[in-house]
C-alpha cells in the first residue's frame, strides 16, 4: 500500500511553520506497515491544492491530507475536496451538535465562523475529533483511500491515533515493515559510515539511514517481508553486527533518547543528580526533567549566569574567577563541587562556556565549553569546543554533558 | 518565478527527522521574492527521486533539492542528477583539494568514502561549501535553474546564504513579495479570526495566514506587486487595522519572538530578572537566555524541583508547603519573593505546577500551574490550567509566564 502525505498551508511553504504533522502521520503509517512513498506541501491556493490532490488520487493507494480545516480565512480545503470528489458541502448535524456542546463547555457563544465548521462534504465518512471541532474526512474511491485531517497538531494526532489508524487496520496490508534504531553519540556520520565499511560490514537484507541531530546520530535499520519473525531476525542480526563495530558510541538500541537513557540509568542505580549551568541557561536541567518521574533522581539546578550567582549560590571562590575567568576548568570544577555539596546528590554536574555570538577572545573563542562531573570519587572536567550559532553551541554542550554523565555512571 | 523544494531521505519520509531544511530554503527564497509553489519529499529510492526531479524540471522555474549528498550509503542523489541531466560523474580536483585540506585540519586520514565525495556531475556549476565537504550542484537547462544542496542543516544553510541566494539575485525576479507578521499571545486562532470578522475587517490586497504555536499565534500578512513602496503601504494599512482590532493580544509587529520582546523590554528599562521554577525544570531560564547579551538582564535561575530545594535555596517556609502543597498560590508567592530577594533583581519570577502525566489529583489535576511575579510593588500570582502532554504543558506554562512579565513591565 503506497501512501502520500499532503500538507496544506502558506505557513508551511513560507517556512514560517515547520511541518511536524507529516512526520507524525508518517511514523503512524510506518508502524502499521504502510509505506509513505512521497510527501508534498502546497499553499492555500485552490488550483494548487486541487491539482495536487487529483494527482495523488491517481497515483497512490492512500492519500492523507492535513491542514486547512481550521476556521480561518485561508481554509478552502473542504471546498477543494468537494470539487475533487465532485460533491457538495451540506450541514452535518452531528458536527453541529458537537460544536454547540464544545462551545457551551468553553462558555463561548458560537460565531458564524464556528457554524461554518458544521458544513461537511456530502457522502464523506467522518472521523470524530476528540479534541477539537473539525472532524476527519474520509472518502473511498476505486482502490484509493483519501483522508483529510485538521492542521492543529494535537487534534491531527488524536484523529490519526483514534480514527485513521484503526480505520486502516481493518484493511490489513499483509506486508510487514519494521524498524530498529541504533542511537549513537560523539561520532560524525561520515566516520561512522567509514568505520562500518572498514570493518567489512554491508547492509544485509535491510536499508540503512543515518539520521544526524545535535542529540546524536541515529542509525535506522529498515527491513520488510511477509513473515514478521524473519524480519525481526534480520534486524537483530544487523543491529548486533553494527553495535559491535561502533560499540563505544552506541548508547541505546531501544530507541531511547540520550535524556531517557540517562534517566533510566539514574533510576536503575537509585542515584540522584543536580546541575549548575552557566551558558546553557537551564537546558541541562530541562533535559534531565523531560522524562516523567524525574523527581526520583533530579532535585535541583542552579542557572548561575552572573559571577555573583556562581559565588553566592555555589560557593565558587571569587579569586578563582578573578584568576582564571568564569569560563575555566577551575571554575567549572568548583561549580560541580558546589552544586553537589549544597544539594547532597550523588552526582553534581557543571557547565560553563561561551555560547556567543559575543564574548569570545583569542584565548577563549566562542564555542569553548567546560563540562564537569562531581561524584564520590572526585571531579572530572572536560574541555570541548563547538562550532555553530548560539543555539547549536548550547544544545551540543548540554547533550555532551549528558553523555559524559552516562559514561561516568557506567564507568566507561 | 515559481519554485519547488524537494527534500530527499528515508528519514524525512519515515518521520524520524523533521524537515527543517525546506523551511529554511523557503524563507530565503521568499525573502528575494521567489514564490515557493510546492514542496515534496521522497525516499532514497532511485526511481522515486528521478521521477520527482524530472517532473519538477518540467513544471517549475527553480528546482531546489536538498539531502542525500552526504557520504553515506543511502546517498544516490548525485547519480540521479547525472541521469536527469544525462551526464556522468567525474573527479573534481577543486573539491578533492578542499577535502584533503579539511581532513588535514581535522587530523583525519581520507577514507575511500571521502574520496568519493570529490566525484561531481560533469558540466555542473558547483557552489563551494564553506562548512563541509559536499558542494552545491547547479544546472541550468532551458529556463529552469536546478540546485542540489547537502542535507546537513548547517552546511545547507551556509550554501543557501553564500551560494544559492547570491546566484539567484543575479537573475532579478522583478516581482516583489513582502511579509509582515503580527505576533499575538493568549487568544486562539478561531477567536482571533472571529474578532476580525465581527469588526468588519476583510483582507485588503493581502493574503492572511494564522500560524499557531505554543509561543503564540502569528498573523502573517503577504502582499505582492511591482512597486515595493506600494506593497509596503498595503501591508502597513492592514497591519495597523488588525493590530487595532486585537490590540490586547499583540506583542510585536516586528517579527520579534516573545522571548526577544521580553529581552528588549528588560534592556530598554535597564531592569534585571531572575527565575525560580519547578515543573518547567529550567525552560523559563533557557528562554530568558536564548537571546545574545542576556547577561545584561538575567542573573540567575533556580530549578527548585524537590521541596528541600524550595526551602534551602528560596527560603520557602516548610509549613507553607505542608499546609498548601508545593503546587499552590502560597508557595508560588514565596518562591517569587525568595528568588527576587536572594538575587536582588528588579523582577523575580516563579512557576510551580503539575506537568504530568502523573502527580495529578481531583483537587489539583495535571496541567494546573501557578505563575508568580515579584517586583518593587509586591507579588502577583496567576493560576492557569493547560491541557496537553508533559512537554506541551511545560512549554505553554513557560511562555505564559514570559507574557505575564511582558504585561507587568508595560503595566498592562
């Protein structure tokens, strides 16, 4: 079953909005073995929308359209759908009732715009929207399934999970497509690939993709076939072979993020952590509290941005700052010891650096970062230098510190 | 000049990677008046890539392809380009030299894979990659310009800014397309739209799009024409009319983010701020330090996750926690007063809530948040309730506190 995802909206074309909806839909479809062959986006221009939808209906078995179902001016999708399926908009009583109810709950009076929402294409099968007012619209023509979903991410996601996927499951696809991810950190894509090549590894019955991000590089394995057991076996073989070759950079083969991995390690060891950060301004603490139940291992963080904060909150010696500067191994060391001391946690993390764009010197250029970890055995400080803009430098610094903590916990 | 952006890679189709490259390219093209009519993505399947590129070459004046130029297995774009333009790969000495240099700088020895990077389509005009090894590839056929860029975001961006855009500028497009954004916070899309409608506003010579996100709703105005002055005038008229109607929700008409707006206000007033946050785990501090030069107004933040941290760091009275609970107006008040006191800043922000998924009760369900601001005139605490998952609740809470600070500074 070949699928295409079409997202509609000037905001996506103009780049004002990053298209996360298509990614969500793609993941959900892949999970039930439906192959997304193409994604496309067009603006709120009637002719472009119609042309794209008609083209898709001819060439794909499943067409999922998202965006343009909200109550705003640029929403002409419903009309275009009517044109594509040669039907018309009629008042849909159920939708109208849902709308009335929802507005009542919100204590809002219904505007003309809202009432317009209850108009739906005649002959469509509607998927109920548990979070919003615009339902999903489904048409089946010949062997093609068409589904249009609202663009608001939360509503779109709810409709995919509770509406589209169950609807599609009924039509079993037979083919099994499975993925496995090998999560790595600390080695660039090209070097990972070279390593595999040099070790004589060749993808065996799978497709391989390297997915780089600032939180590491994901090695994604994809295999398909009729027999799920066989497909899993093929993936397992390749996963263990690859993990073996680049072992020192692999932190998970269970699709855990670096933050999740660190969280589960801390819970496992019943260890606690606190963090003192400067240039990352709270990013490390944020990452450590991303996962539910983080209060089990995270107690507090100090964003010691000004020198006074480093001195007053963490007990950093003013003379150390004066002698070595706030961005130095020595200050990082005292920050790590300080936060561990005041919070009484097993691990005390510290990060100080120059995120830029200003503040760099020849001796300490923008991108230089000191990463410290204090525990019962002492303090270790690592110096790193990152390139990129302020956000990139901050993000890479934060993740690198997490990875250092992971290694420290595992005594690697 | 009608453009299409094609992004290539299984990772985009599968949803493993969010396609931020296309958004960046779209913005850059819009800025020089080139209209992106369509975006599409295909996987690393030769036939799909070739089909999509050939189709695009027939129908658009500018075809920008990104992804699939890195040194990994799934990179067959160059070969597909050769097929589309009916040419072949030849060793490109300049690229080879750049590669050798770069590898030398990195102290790396060149692998066979790296050497493969120096193969480029014969007859192509190459754009030098200032950050990486893979150049941009440009072909001109008939009236169509084709450009292929590497998929690594930083390199792609550098090539767009230093290569593609200057290259396109040479071919003036004549038509002027301009945008203006009205940034709002605190009112849903449908209500904003209803407001405008009720006030009798109709878009006049512009196209309007509502771009919702957790940091507010952007009202994007788009106008085009031959005469830049006239286009600007039309935008100005519409901007002031709209801003008038929904004034109390508008925080910027200069494309400032909420964080940037707050930052510039604080600098303007020479005011300082500190923050004490619980469930957001550092997000507010992170937002306040996103903008360069934030040390001018931000001194420190405390992520007081555990009750002990609230007591030890911020001087919250244990009895207050015992009596009202850590998530309460009273504790939020003491957190705000506490952080302002210890940091000596003009404003002290505080945030405590239940981000979930666990920890909710009938009395205090998941999503309940208390937002506090302390200044010379006292403390004000606002209670809000947000729906969504953990990340959504945390993000909305953090931005809502920023918006409250903005209003407090402006005495709104």
